[in-house]
C-alpha cells in the first residue's frame, strides 16, 4: 500500500486520505438527506491530486447502505485501483473535469428537482438573488443538451467554466445541463456539496418567484459587490478561499484555450445539435 505523501507535497486544499474518503462518503450519503436525489440519481467524488486518484460512489448502490470503504478508487485514466464494485457510470465526466481543472477537488452530480426544472427548459438562472451573487458570482449557466458519449459532457462543462473565466467572472461552482440535471464543483467534496445544496435552494426560490411574477436580475455591479464580500469576508475561512472556486485555474489544452471559451461552448452546442439529428 502506498504511503501518504508528505504535507509539503500536497496542494494547499488537499485533504488527508482519510479526510477525503470521509468527505466523499458524507457528500454521497448527504445527497438524499438534502433532498437532491431520488433512488440512485446522483453521485459525489473527490480527488487526491498527489496520488492522482479519485474516490467515487459505486454504481447503483443505495446511499443509506453505502459504507466509506466501499467507495471506488480510480486513477485519472479511469482504471479501478481499489474497491470491489464498479464506479458510477458518470465517472468519465468527473475524470474529464478533474483532468482539466486543477483546482477542482470535489464534484457532485444530481438531478435535483428545482435545478433540473430550469435545465429541462434550457434556462440559465439569472442572478436574481443576493444568494446567487454570493455563491455563484453571476448567472448560473445552462448548457445545451449533451449525450453521455465519451467526453461530451466533460468537454462542455470545462468549456463553460473557461467561458466564465474569459468573461472576467468567477467560474460558477455549479451549472445546469439541458434536459438532464446539474453538476457542482468545489476545492473539496464538502464545498461541492454545499454548492449543490445552494443551487437547489436558489432554484426553488426562483421557481416560486417566477410563479408569482417577473423578477429582474440584480445589476452586475451589485452582483460583484455581494460576491466579493462573500469571497473575501464571509465565514471563518481564509480570505478568498470560500466555498466558491475563486481561483480556479483551467488547464485547457492549447487549441481549446485559443478558441476562447464562449466560442467553444457554441461549437459544442452545434455539434451536439447536429449529432442529435443523425
Ligand atoms: Zn445524470
């Protein structure tokens, strides 16, 4: 069994192996408790960057029966390194995001009802609320419908995060997938879980407001004011290290980066649309 690398070899947001396993397990079993999943429709993972391994939920296992030691250990090429069960079928999307976003330490995927209602309509959630400005730093994007073949979902998510960064905003810690659900990210699995919970909470409030009237998004300057205070002044964490991916670095390849995030999203959308007709 490999030994744990020295603390100095681990990135600043790295967890010990035991803490990572605990957080990934807690995020998974927390999904039904937070009302974010029905039956098995969601999963959580976390990465040990020093060992280049991720821990992810096994496929089709009841959350209330999941034990921490049953999480599946997979390397960044998708090979199972430990665990007796098959990993989540969403593993390729998790892997792609980890490979291309070095600051992501945890990922959550759900079909949570209120967020997915917006996703079904292909509607992003504008920054209607101060809570959206705080946690998400702006509109919560909605990607076009994507099939689950290869890296289509991972590519589109990474491109959307890059597009947000190219626009000068903090990459949102969650986004919507058209006709599908939501992905949330964070420096740790715990932070990703918080983003998934907050996404569903603001989606519910916005849904209720939209049944009552026509809300308007906050002005961009107000969004920035709230988001900056949240990033740098909220809670007991170090400045700038809130649950959001404040300093997300996007390890995009040369071609992808050169194209620019927004154009990449548009290209992916066209490709997916075309593929859907064939
Ligand atoms: Zn799904």
